[in-house]
């Protein structure tokens, strides 16, 4: 019986780790540019995991820019915004830059009413605009092929 309980506990931990990894994917867009789409609600553990995974992947990929996409976030609580602010500071400390993209009108109102400081942080209403800006900042140019 104890053996079965141990196996169930181990499997539950494995699945929890997998869910955390899948719930906050880190997507390479182009050389030096990563996107982290945030989806759903964030618990304390999920915010910590998001910060840690983002920093590790940013360093591993030798990225220059991290775009934090809020499109899939329904509500922004203070703890989640504090976590985003900590991630932005940490990325800056290792020489990178973060942009916040996918900000809805409701989120803009929530952020403006909070104590979150977004001074000197590029923000964009869509992921597309953020990617275009990051591409330009990274020294690339996107242009249509001549037909």
C-alpha cells in the first residue's frame, strides 16, 4: 500500500511539473527574441515558476528581448504584476530588455490604478507591434518579397 501511495505521489509531482512547464511556454520568435504568452490566472507558485523559467531560458537562448504577452490574462492582480516587474528588473540586470504586449483596455486601467511602475518599459497593445519593434531594435528588417 505504501509503495502505491509513493508512486501516486511521484506521478502527481511529475504531472505538476509538466503542467507548470506547459502553462507558461517560452517561444523563440527570431534570433534574440523570445515571447512568453501568459494564460489564465497566476498563483504564487506559478508566478515564481514563470520568473525562474523565463530567466533561465532567456540566458540559455542568449536572447536580447523578452516579450511578455498579456493577451491570455483575464485579470491582473497585484502579485502577478509584481512578478512581472521583478522579471523585467532581472532581465535588465543580465543585459536584456522586456516589452509588455497584448495589453487590453481593462488591463491598462488596472495597471494605471496600481502602484506598478512601467517607466522606461515599452508596452504595446498587440504582440505583432511588439515583435515588429523588437525585430527593428535587434537590427533586422522585415520586408515583403518582390513578386
